[in-house]
């Protein structure tokens, strides 16, 4: 994070007691890790703090310290909306537009709380009263580490807070492989390791607890559903609702599947399409200069980062794939640079 003046935010936190921390729908390791890290920090200051998120996180994130304290709007709508209405300060983490809160959006929009957004996505909206935006950062979790350090110094970061932060960084950098991983990212990770954060345990909790059916599903996607367009250095996979039922799909089971396409020699752009409750979720990844954020914004009502973005389609999965393939010739020169 840039050496910004956080005096105003520090004063807001000091002057108010009821604080809600929220993050985007379809939560991932960074959104949960950053939210719980800030939760533990604010709780340590004696604040009346709650975490409110739109829907549940995948099962492989439920072990993160403090997860049982999270309020899930989909499960307890009335209580969550009461917390949002009563909040004096609303921390908005890891999203750049209130629409990313899905059904929780109206409550956030109606909230009279002072809104503070800390985020690393591109092109943030103007909804917050205070904005800390660093699109070049690896993760919001890395930003939370630096934010806490700017307020109170590294000494206040406990092992509990560090575990949450490391989880966010690990998952949002693809285990430190994505181009957003910087020397600063590694320095933060080194600081957390020095605190005693058990990185082997975190890695095992995230990547070592897959169901048998999940591993079988990955094998099926790679062997039966992978399509490679060599002329566009592009690959994609897809899953229908029927296929997901066949492999006893649970939320989060396809986490990371999209990245496997980038392990193919010569492939620079990959996509993953999945039917979810009447829409098609689109995940996009790239290496090099191809901008998935611009592609997602232009064609799939989405966005994200240069090399990792997402979107959605209201077309059928077959029509969505047809649309995707029809777009590739327009990008041939960019994809073959």
C-alpha cells in the first residue's frame, strides 16, 4: 500500500463502536481471510464488530479462525440486515461495487454507516466515503496487513490475524504464482511466517481436503471437457448442471480448475464455464499481456484483474461457449503476441 495518510480512517474507527465488515458474494479465500483478519484486529481494539457476508464460503475455508462468528445473509437475513442498519462504520473489503454484495446490496446502499472500502480490483465505484484502492496488489489480505501496520504497527498482528491474512494471499496469488505477486507480497508472507503462522497446515486445509468425487470431477474435466484452440493459444472447459450432480458437486469443488489450462504449452488464455441456477458463471485466466478484465467487462458483464477475471452469461451454456469461441478471432493478434 502507498504511504497514504490514514489519519481520517483511524479517527473514524476511534470515534465509533458498532462496526460491520462485509465482502463480496460467492466468497473466496481473500474475501474471507481479509474480513476475518480485520475482524480480529477491530475486536482487539474493543469494538463491537460483526462480519456480514451475502452467502456461505466453500467448505475448505470453514476452518479459518473466526469463521463460526460470520453472519451469512442467506441463512439469517433479518439479523444480517439489522446489523447493517445499526452499523456506524461499514468496512467493504475485496470488491469495487456494491452490486458485488448480491442480495445484501440494498442493505448496504441504505446503510447510514461511514463506508470504508479496501480493495485491489480495478476501476472502483464511488460508493465509499474513504477508499484505499491498490489494483497492483496481490490481494486485499496483503492490503489489510499493511493497513493494520500503518494504524498500529506490525506488533499488533497476532498469529490468528496472520493466519487469516496468509490464507487470503495464498489463495489470491495462486500459491504465489500469479503476476501480481511482488517482492512486497513475499516480505509480508515472511513476516507472517516469523510470527509462527503454520503455512503447511494452511496449505493442507485448503488444498488437501478434497472429496473423492472432486478429484474425479477434475479428471473428467481435463480428459473429457478440455478444448484447445491452438491458433488462438486458448483453452476452455465447461460443466453442465447434470454433470455437477453426477459428481456430487458442492460449492467450491471447482476452485482452481480454470488454472490447469495455463499449464498447457503454448496456451495463454483459458476459460471455465459452469451452469449455476439458471446462469453460466465464467472464469477467465491469462498469462502475459492479455487483459481478461477488459474481455470480461466487454462480453460477460464482469471484470476483475488483468490476468484473472470473472463474469456471467444468461445464455445457455452451449450458446455461451459458442459466443466465446466466436470472439476469439477478434483477439487473435493480442493472443499471439
